């Protein structure tokens, strides 16, 4: 929607900003300066929308939703902001004056990579949908100075580099000088002298949380939303003594002790980081956010008694779960509310999404640590637990094990606070992120809670924003869709269903295939630019891009690659369908096995890509530094989407949705959202293989024996023997012993060997389908046509209606 302001002439504004804001003579401006100036011109227009949106919400005293998340994986903002304002044409003209294209400019913007993977990117897609649906909403998080590390590959190994995305500032944030809150840590609690009296927290330290707002433009609307990020700042009075006495080093050290809270994103994914600093981060941003929420409420309402009627707070996983105790503390200790009333309000205010079933990823904090960092909150958690267990005991008298499992505090060894349990007890709604995942939550890890409160558990299948993942990332396909369907799909993705018959139209199929070919060439160019490998752009582009994790089974994919390699050598005159297998993804810096898998991919690639006997029939590429911007090039160029996690382990997946939306066919297990994708695109248009969740469970119980599979399967044996004997690491033959041993002797926890045969034979079906280019195009089109339900607009619409009870204002 084009803005109706007095200055739509972006070119004029750009020249003004070059001179007045950037400080450069317009004829001297290079791409970075022009990017800065255009961004400033765009920022002005967003700022005006922002002010209007906020004024409107204040005037109507709107009920608002607050999305609390440790991570927001935003990526770049420039292109998205232009699209939302309908200013791409004007911006291109402004850039043209300086002999630049929009692509030249956009490439200079660093990604805002304030997240690890799926959970963080989902939060960013949700912000886009909340703004677009016009929900009165805020995201709240941390303004990390350093986001997700940058990955380079040296000698086949991952090397991590700091991501200093703020080095040159960002035009998309607005520091809010007037908005800050104290956040306290440590100290002790003075218990009340008389029963019914008040506890007093005497903290040992205090840090300031300072607000920085990022503007989140909506599409097809004047509404914008806000992502408020907190930066930790040492209080001004801090150790003035050291400073005054000239001990600057000591003064700096003390300052750092406070400010390090918002320095760096924890680069772990799905593994508990039992570090005190992370607990401080969680409390820091949660406390600041809730203080801000209460302050806003009290500006519009005389009392906190109606908080739950005006405020919905969503916990994105358990990372902000301490908010349950913090809201209780603020209501009871600071605002003098009675405990019972405060608890009712708290439960009605919070809701919680779980994003993983992996037991090792469920957060717990040692009681001793919590006592040290947040003594008052620990007291509050104990009281919540006491009352909760009394309630639970009334439902199943005499079942001690039941109570033990429900308790917010685990006993047996070191006592720990279970943040998922706290989140459930403190929330009125709890959801998983795909139908399978939500069902498994209720049947497995949360079954005792579901017994108490079945009505609190629900499903909200994830979605992705079609603005970034189709309109922006794939202009070629988008313009074909515009010609065929009109432009409405951007705001109503269900319109893609109209493509269902388009697959029958041969000229549409040809145009569709041309768009894919264009995007494959773009991806091939990225591969060449980043790793110097030439790939055949007519080969089948087979893509697995996501965090590197054992449960996602990149290694299973690699076993297939090696199988194919060996078979090509055995049968050099066979009629092989040429393939390019593409990987990208980061491994947590401390995750040894994941890093070994990256190294193995590189070692295998070095052998295959240089084997003249193979030629173009098989190529293996690892694209370094996977992130949002790299994904925007990969997704449109993919033909086959690898979604091969062990059934029951991937909560949902969202890359699966982005790839299918861009016309890739999925090869996948019946896991996470793959199941719903299959239902939406039809069984003929997806390649499903492998064990199902109950079968995995049954084999685990019966005693799974990977060694037997190895002994009985010559093809598999030959692949594993090659890896184990150093065929891909001749300079160090034992390098991958550990990787193979984990499968053969370590129990193959993720059932790679069990699924191997089914996977390899399904890959042959993929080849066969691909050779019939017409049939492939029909299936690819059916995938795009079926993706309507996987818009984040659908997901957010459901959250708004069923959990948050906030009204869209579109
Ligand atoms: C845990 C931890 C533990 C401490 C260190 C930092 C850290 C960071 C993230 C996590 C939890 C990661 C959970 C996660 O990303 N789950 C993914 O969520 C996606 C969105 O719902 C979903 O599509 C993926 O299937 C799921 O793996």
C-alpha cells in the first residue's frame, strides 16, 4: 500500500539524506551510502505510520498481545520495508541515479540474526503476520550486540566468527531514550515478621534495561508493529569510586559485569546451556518487558485488576517462563495485590508454546543457582508449587509418583526448577507446533498435566510469511502467480489453491519450469561464488538446509550420497539422473558430533567432486554461513526438500514449508508438519519413507539392533565400511570411527540404519519422477497450490482467536 504522505518522492528524500544524514556529497556516494540514505527515507515513512498506529491503540485502549522471545531471526529489513510501503519502484529509481540496483544496495545490509534456528525465525514470521493482520502487538526480546555467529569453513571444518551486526548502526531501530527499567539480581529476602505480612527482596545488584524499538511494517495495511529489544546498561552511579580514583580498568570491569547481559546470543540449539549468564538474560528481558507492559496498562487503566482483560502475554518456549514468577512478584510485592487475585490474573494472562520434545532441550535451573540469582522468585515458585501440588493431590489422592512428575521442582540428586512445568501451571493455554507434536505432548511429556487440564492443550501448526518467503525471495515465480491469480495471494495465501488446475495447462507448466530454472541458476551462481564449485544447473537440486543435529539426520542423507557414488562407480554406464546435493547449516559450537558431520560432508565432497569417473552425475555442495539471506536464495532454487528427521523428533519444521511454497517436492518422514504438508499437497506429490512414530517407539522398546541391519545389508555395510576405514579421510583414516561407532555400537539413537533402505529406494522413485519433467512440474505446482494453510497469517489468526482473544484490524 503506497503511503499517502506529502513526500512520496523517495529520490528527493534520498538526496536530502545523503547530504544531511549520511554526510556525503551525492556524486561521491557508493552503494553503502546510497543504502543508508534510501533506508533513512523509508524509515521516515514507517515512523509516521508507527506514531499513528500507537495513537490509535492508545485511544481505543486496545487489548494487546505481547510475544516474549529470546530470539528473533529477522534477517534483512530493507527489501521487506520497501515491499510493505509499495516503494520498490521509487527506490529503484532513487538508486538508479547513482548507477546502483536495488540488489546492489540490499546486499550491503547485514542480517539481524538474533536467533538460532526454527524458533527464532518463527518469531520473525509471526511479527510480520501480526503487523499485517493489524493485531495490537509487541514483540519483546534482547538487543544482542552479537547475534548468531558467522560460519566459515577451514579445511572442511566449521569455524565460528563473531557477528557484529551493529558495527555500523542500523537504520531500523529507534532508541527510546526515555524508556528504561531497573532489573535486580541476587541479594536476599526479608521474610515478613508477622503472618500475612510482606516479604521484602533486598537485591545485591541492579542493571538498567534500555528500550530499542525495531519497526515491523505490515503489508497491505498502514499498521506497523513494534519489536522492543532491551539493552543492558550499568547504572550511572556504578563504581564511581573506582573511576574517580583513577582505576579505570576496575571501573570498566564493573561496568562490563552489568552490560555483558545483552552482549551475545547463546549459540546453542536444543541443548541446555546451564550457564548463569543465560538465566540472567532470561530474567533481564522478561522483567523489563513485564514492567513495560504494566506501565502501559496503568497509563490507560486505573487498576491492574483488569490486566488479563487487556493483556495477553505469550511465552515462546520456556525461555521467558520466569515471567510467571515475575508478574506475581510485581502484582503482590510492588502493587499490593492479594496472592489469590494475582494468581488468577497471571494464569489468565499467560500462554505458552512448546517447541521441542527432546528431553535434553527442556530447560531446568538448579535451585541453588536460582536462589543465588533470583531469591524472591524462588520463594514465589515454591509457593506456586505448594498450592499446585495440593490441588493435584486432590485429583489423584495417594499417587506420589504422579505428584513427583508434576512438581515444579525435580528431586533426586540436585534439585532443579522445571521451567516447562512452571510455564504450564502459569498459563491458561499451551500449544504444540504441529498436529503430531501437539498430540505427542499430551500423550508423553505433558500427559500428567493433560490429565488435570485437558482443555488447556491445543495445537497451532506453524506457518511462514509468504511476503518474505515467496514475494521477496522468489520474484520470478511471484510475477507468474500475479499474472495467473492476481496479487491477492500475498495477503490470502489460500488463493494459491486456484493453481490446482493450472498444472493441466502446458504453457503454465513451461513458465513455471522456466522460473525454477532461473532460480536454480541463481543458486548455482551462489555455490560458485562461495565455494568455487561448478554445478550443472539442469541436474536435480536436492537440498537439506537447517541446523546440523543428529535427529535431523544429515548423516542419513550423506549415506545415500555415498551409496549413489559407489553405485555410479560400480555401474559407470548406468543411466544416472544427475544430481546436485546441497547442504547448509550451522552446528552449535560445543556439539562435537554435529561438527564431525560437517567435516565428513566436506571430506566426501572433496572425493566425489574430484572423481572424473563421476563427472556431472553427482555433485555435493556445502554452502557456508546459512542464515535468512542465504535461505532466500536457496529456497527458490530447490527441487527436492529433505525433511528426514526420525519420526517423532522434529516438532514441526518450517523450512519444509518454505521449500514446498517455492515448488520443491518433499522427501520426508511422517514427522512434524510433513504430515500436514502431505495431506495438503496429496500423497502423489510427496515422497514419504521410513518408520512412523509408533514404530520407532516399538523398536526402541523391543531393543533395536542396528548391528543386525548392518550385517544383513551389503550396500549399507559397504558405505559404513568406507567411512570407517578412511576412504574419505586417507590422511587420517580413523577420523570418522566415532561417527560410525555411534551408529553400530552406540545404539544409533536416531534410527538411521532402520530407515536407510526405505530412504534409498525412495530416492530412486524421486529420480524416476524427475525424468518425466512434465510429471515433476505438475507435482511441483501441486505443492505450491497446497501451501495456503501454511501461511503464518493462518497461524496467527488462530492464536488471535483461540488463545489471545485479540481482534485483527485489517
Ligand atoms: C534451546 C536452547 C537451550 C539453551 C541454549 C539456547 C537454546 C536455543 C534454543 C532452544 C530450543 C530450540 C527449540 C527449537 O528451535 N525448536 C524448533 O522450533 C521450530 C518452530 O516451532 C520448529 O519448526 C522446529 O521443528 C523445532 O525444532
